[in-house]
C-alpha cells in the first residue's frame, strides 16, 4: 500500500507544516515528504495539484486528502496512533484539546510579529502590547498544564502528543527571538529541544538552506 504523503513548505519557515510532520516522525509513522519551497514559481505551479486551499500542509492517503494542520493531526491520531496523540484520561484530553484549539485559532500578534524563521540569528525583536500578552498567555498555559500533569512526563500533558506538536513552532520562535521565559516554560522548551523528531526537522532545515544556497 502506498505511503501517506505529507506536502509541506520550507522547514525553515513553515510553522504549520511542522505540526503534523512532527507528530508523524515522533510516532514513527512511515510517510513520504513532498516539500514545496514557499513563495516560488515551483510552489505556484505545483500547489494546486495537492491542496484545495493552495496552502500547506496537506496530507494525501490513498485518494483522501486532508488539509489544515489540526485536522491532519486528528486523522493521523485516528488512523495510525490508536488514539495516542491525545491523553487517555478524559479531563486531561479535554485540556489538551482546548489548548490545541487556542493555539490553532489564537495568538495572531505573536505569529505576525515573531514569525518562525530557523535561519534567523538568535536575538530579541520589538513587539507590541498585543504580542506581549500572547507571550504571557502561552507561558501561563504551559505552566498550568505542566503544574497539573508534569508528574506524567516532560511535556504539556506528560507524554508527547498533538498539543505539543501544536505548540512546537511557538517554542522555536521563543528560542529564535530570545524571549525571556518563566521557569516552567524554560523546562518545557528544553524537553522539546531534546526531542529527536524536532532535531530531525532542524537538521532538515539546515540541509534545505545549504542546497538552495
């Protein structure tokens, strides 16, 4: 049976692509990666053949195509993970879903003012009050989940799952822009940095930049 195909953008820049890619990689689900360089003639020529929204990521599995990062993660969870993408406990699962949905629909100021860019030299950036509120809220959310579930493991709800995949690009932003972190947020960032799948993404981004000059 053909492998599922995940269509993504540049690993250096595409935060939405990172989320389902990280989930597949961490749980060792075999898949074919199709990378389209963003904002290029190649992207414009090929994206319509993969994505109805002309955006990445999109997952193809046989004749089925699923777009939107969170929807893709949900499909991965149901098709290959036997539910392991979410916590087994009902209350914990509800919290993880709420946090993932907040990440999916919120934090617009943080996204626009601190875009993911793994090629950026680490250092601070000027942000407005709206972005500062987003940064504070993200860290408070992380601290709350870790305080309640930290006994179960180093990630937001103990073991790595969809909620961590959703927040991984924010963690990379915090590292790139030298965002001052509360202790709990710093510990969580260290756990993500040590995740082999995230290291694979970073290494892939470096290779892409080297190949493209």
